[in-house]
């Protein structure tokens, strides 16, 4: 999965991850901002074409579910970001975050301790 979502696709995908599996009305209700029902359905169809979402049909209604977990997508996006901006170096990325005070040294030490245990 080397696909990136548009802002609208990611917004709908976040709703699908939140719902877990659901019918269109449940997904529309879970979208964080007011988006038209038909717009959400159009985005869901695009997400299906991209391989992010699948569906099961019950009578004439589709129940949608994620084919990609939120964690899988986050990992792929983070790897792509690190590759584009930091030469795929996690060390360079963390160093940048510490240097720009986005992550404190105390946070970094706590993270290191958690990883060691």
C-alpha cells in the first residue's frame, strides 16, 4: 500500500476507522465536520477503488469496513515523510524534533526507557 489519501479521503477514512464497520449513515454521522451524505458515499467509493475499504451487501445496503488499519496507514505515511525529508533516517527526524523543541529531552528519555522495558 503506497497510496496517499487526499484530505477528504483521510477525513472519511478516520470516520470508518472510528466506526469499525458500518453503513453509510453511520459513517456520515462519524465524520468530524458537516459533509453531505452523497459526498461521503462518493469518497467511500474512491476509497474502495484505492483498496482502503471493502463492503458487504445486506439486502440493498452496503456495510463498509477498513481493509487498511489506521496504524498501517500511519506507519506508511511516517516512512514516506522520513524518506522525503530525512533520508529515511529516524535519528535525523527525532533530532530535528528535539532541536525544534517539538519533543523534549525528558520525553525522549521516557520513550527510550519504555522501549527498553
